[in-house]
């Protein structure tokens, strides 16, 4: 129950803290609004620049747009898709700027200059001011969210501790590390014995299958249940025996690779190292358990 | 059995290292060019593993899975510098346009900084191998994909067929997207007329979906973080009037503008803060395990010395010595970067740079480990921001250290990815670490060299990106866009106008720290990453998680191991290979004058 309540509080806390934490102070918001206005004006300015460049290009190709009559201009637009596209783009950009409130007789560049001036007048808040403004608009909500996260996380930890205590009392689902290790050692020893006479370049599909099965049936579930072990012994205690265990696992993988590559000697060596590592893991576990 | 029939099992061999080096150099040079042209880098592990497979196993008849692991470790270790350099250095070059010849450019400090970053990234992340690969068991989807590929000779025909099927589907999908026959995003929200601030789009990428499949339940907090961000927090922000548009903004533009503001001004910077806070808290909480791992390293090294054998990992002495050497190099790079930087400032830059580099490396390794996605650009921005303030606005010193941080973080993620592969195929970590450490200087030099060659490229029809390169002067298609450099340049200009989201970084960092109390490792990094990334990526990844969970529930764990893992690995491998081929063909075509 504590776990579910903790999870709900945690999710709620993330939402509240992130929502309020993501808020911006008023001046920053106004600056961004003004930036949107500048961006709209800048777009028109860029399109007009493109138009000027196209005019120069056409001029260098012998076409002086300024000297053309309206009819000639329209005729040229039919022939020159570049020009037609540019005119359409410019019309669209200016129409859009009118939607922003630019009047018919206004010059887009003047409009942009005023927008920039407005933004500069607002100005970006300095980092310390930005921090203060952020806290004043969202600080309370953000802190409440953080509190919910902490309460939720602590409840989840308490639930984990209870689960672990239940596990220790023999409840179903408890990770039995010594038993799994004993099973591992038995199986690895059997695989080792099965390849005792294996020669170089000789295939050993049964041994490889046995390693695959060991992984799927014993090692992987143990790895999946490591959370219980961490909860039981703490990270430092867990590391004491899980390090050698992982080294053993890696050497079992090495044996698999060596068998695939036909290197029986290396496979045998790797399984010997794995057996020693699993033994070290067992001793480590016993030492951690003995310390309580 | 006679001794003569026993061959040594090649692992850290001359052939493997040489092949990896050649592949790494070629990939670095070509990936720098591709990244300047297209704006994104590529990981080299998958490609190197496939080519290694062909060269080592096919041509040279060398049957050793672990030797190929060394080959791909070396190749990707060298190549990883390309993304680190390309993201940062061109921005500094473009900011030096007042002197396009770059005559005063601090080349020496730059190379020192890049190599220092490369070295430091490796030595700082190695002690965390046990924590991330063995204790936390981070998924590292690409690492699993490469391991599946390396192990394919022994997996039997049926699993090989599944792997190839996955790769074929990925190749087909990638080509359909690249040819424009399938959109990059499946925008269901647009069809359903949802406003842009309530997005419902799926990023079409087989590799992203495959990474989600491989992560399964473990990746779910990442997807849920995205759902909370975009389906809960974003509508709240709009409905509460926290993103008010300009009074004159045309109504049709409002929803799109609000979505952009929510992402760029609210969620993304908050996500960066959460990444930082989560990583810091992760370091503190994992300290006992890391300390235990360091002790076991020392004990293992001592035991190995006594027994005359080689230990599993590089000794703390080697790691400590390398870290000290890289710190000195970082100091020298900072000191000689500019006349404005004195000894005291250079010491502070080196120490703060190294600390940030370590933290950023952990963040990137954790994020890559959990999701296969790296928040490199955001962390580079913070690095440049930090250095910018420490140096009192010295762009050269800031970007120089940014180069080191970018390379280091890439190295951290790559090293850990390769070590995960190594764990799965049974390689000796020490051999992998040694190979990557010894050759870590090659990538930065190649990447920087290629950048300088492309900067002033004088010939007609020669690609270039500097303003004095013939291609850019004549505005031909050979003028490379260098979009990432433009992005960082924009960031630097924003910094110069004091536009740093300190409030969100701080607020997010506290949230990340609080979230780390929850008993799911790395949850803060996952939720932070979800806010940092576009939602379409997170959602498509989450679909992979849910599908994997459904399959596990319905068909059992054995199905996951035997069928789903090779299929998902195939999706990742297939997309990586197809995308690389596509890019090479595309850029090759434009080099030959075909244009874009």
C-alpha cells in the first residue's frame, strides 16, 4: 500500500514541481513575447533581402526589374519561376506582418526596428533577477512538488524495506542468493566436465546450450532480483559479493565465446576462473551476512 | 592433445588493434565531413563490428569473438572524437571570422585540450564499469546489439535469421524515410487536430524502437517522463496562462509558438537541470559501491602482481596517473589558450572543467546506458556556460574546454557501451580499456586536422565550411552547412547577452536530487532526458518498452532472450548500417558534382 501511495505522490510531485519549476518570471515572458514579434519582422526583412539579391542576380543576367512596366513584370513572372516564388513569398510575409498589426502605409523595416526597440526596452533579466522572478511566480508550487516527491520516494523506500523484511521471513519471491550460487556452481562444474576432452576447433553445441540455459534459468533471475539484495545489504555490502559474481558471469560468457570459436582450452580456463569467482562471491555473501 | 594443436586465443592482438585503428581513422575523417554536412554524427561500434566480422572472420579466418570486440572498441574509441570535435570547434572557428586565416588560432592548446578530454573521459569512467555494467546493469541497447552481432556465429541459424530480418526491416524503413515515402514522424496529433502543445507524434526510427524493445520495463520511466511533460505539464502551462502570446500575435500562430516556448524555454532547460541533479545524487548514492569497486580494483591489482598474472581491469595507479596527466594538459590548454588567462584562472578552469567533465560523462553514460540516447549538446552548452563565466567571457578558452568536455563525454558513453558488449561476450575489460586508452589521442588529431583542411579548402568543387573556402565564397553546394556549429554559435551569442536559464537549471537540479531518493536507479536522469528530448522520440521509444513488456508477459522471458533481443539488435544494426551507407552515397554524390 505504502508503495502505491508513494508512487502516486511521486508522480504528482513531478507534475507539480515541473509545472511550477518550468514557469518563467514576468519580465522573461514579456521578453519572449517581444522576441516573437521581432522574429515575425525579421522574417519579412530576410525575405526582402532575398528579393534584393534576386534583383541583383537578374540584373547581372541583363534584366532590370526597375525599368520594367507592370505588364512586362507580370510577363517575366510567368517565365521566371524564381521571381514568381519570390513575389509570392514576399506577399505572404507582408500579409502575415499585417496580421501582427502593421498598417498598410508602414514600412516593414521600420516596424521591425520598433519591435526591436520594444524588446530592448524590456531587456533580458540578469541571472540573479531571473532566479528571483522565477521563484516568486513558481517557487511555492515548485517547493510543494519537491516535498511530494520526497514523501513519495521515502514511502516507496519504506515499502521496499518491508518487502525485503517479508523476503527475509521466507515470503515467496525472495531472491535466494546462496542457493542460486550453489546451483550455478554445480551447473558450471558440469559444463566444465563435459568439455574436459574437447579438442581445438571441435564444436560443443550442448555445452553452449547449457550455458544459455544457465543464463536464462539461474543467472538472469538473480540479476533481476538484485534490488532485494541491495535493500538487504546496502550498496557497499552488495558490491562485495556481486562484483565477484559478475566476474564469474563474464567468464561464463567468455567460455561461450571460446567454445563458439573452437578454443576449448580457453573455454576450460574461463570456466575455472568463473568457478573461483562464484566461490569468492559465496564467501563474500557469507561475510556480509555474518556482519548483519 | 599436443601443444602444437593449441593456438592462442587472439584478443588484444596486433591484427585486431591495427584493423580497429584503420577503421577508426577512416570513420573519423568521413564522419567529421558527414557531420559538417548533415548536422549529426554517427556511432561507429556497429559498423566496425560488422566490418571486423567480414575482415577478421571472413577474410583472415581469425575465429575470435573477443578480438572483434577489441577491433570495434578501438575503432569506435577513435571515431568518437569526431562528434565531440565537430559539435564545438567549428563554432570557435566561425567566431574567428575577423581573421579567416586562423593565424592566431590556438592550435597547440586545442590539440592538448582535445587529447586531455579524450584521455580523461576514459580514465574517469573506467572505475564506474562495475557500478554501471555489473551493479546497475544498465541496458546499453547499442552495446547489446553489437554483442548480439559478435555472438551470431554461435547462436544458430534461427537467431541469425531473426537478426537479419530485423536489420532488413530497419533498412527498408530507413530507406522509405530517406526517400520521403514515409514521414520522419507519424503525427497523429496533427491528423486529430490536437494543438502542437499537446503533441502525439511518433518518431519513425527502427533503432529508436529497437532500443525501447531492448530496454523494456527499465526504460518506462523515460517514456512516462515524456508523457507527464507533454500530456500533463504542457496543457497545464497553457491553460494556466503561463505561456501568454504577444497581444498582436495572429491567433493561428499561437499554439505553435506556445509549443516552441514550452519546449525551449521551460521543459528543455528544466530537463538539463534534472540531468545534472540526478547525476550528482547518483554519484553520491553510488559512492559506497564505487569505493568498494575501487578497493577491489586495488586488491585485484595487488593479487595479480603477486601471482604474476594480469588483473581484470587497469590498475588505479595507471588510472590515477593518466587522470593527473590529462589534468595537467587541460591546465596547459587553458593557460595557453589566450593571453587573458592567468595561472590562477587556468587552474580553476582545469579543475572545474575536469569536475564538470566527470559529471557530464556520468550523465551521458547513464543516459546512453538506459536509453541509447545522449544529451551531449545540452551538456556541452553547460560546459561552455561554466567556462564562459569563469573566464569572464573569454570565448576561446570556453570553447576549448567545451571541446575537451564534448570529447570526454562521448568517450565515456562509448567506453561504457563497449565494456557492456565486452561483458556479454566475455572479453577482459583490461584489454579493452588499455586499447582505448593507448589510442585515444588519434581521434582528436584526425578530427581537428580534417576540420582545418575543410576550413580553407581552396579548390573548385572541394567541400569547405570556412568563409574563405572557395565553396562558400562562391556559394556552391560544396559549402558545408556545419549546422551544429551554428547552434553552438547561437548559444554563445545568447550567453553573451546573459540568456542562460539558471533558474531552470537550479530548479531541475533540486528536482533531480529529490527524485533520486526513489528506489529506482537513474530515474531522475530518465525523467530529465524525457523533458530534454522532443516528445516524438520519447513516445516511440516508450511504445518499444510497452511492446517488450507485453511480449514478456504473454510469451515469457525465454522468448525475449531468444527472439526479441536478436530482432531488436537487428533493428539497431540495420538502421545504423543503412543510414551510414545512405550518407556516404549522398555526400559522395555531391562530391562528384551531383549536388544534393
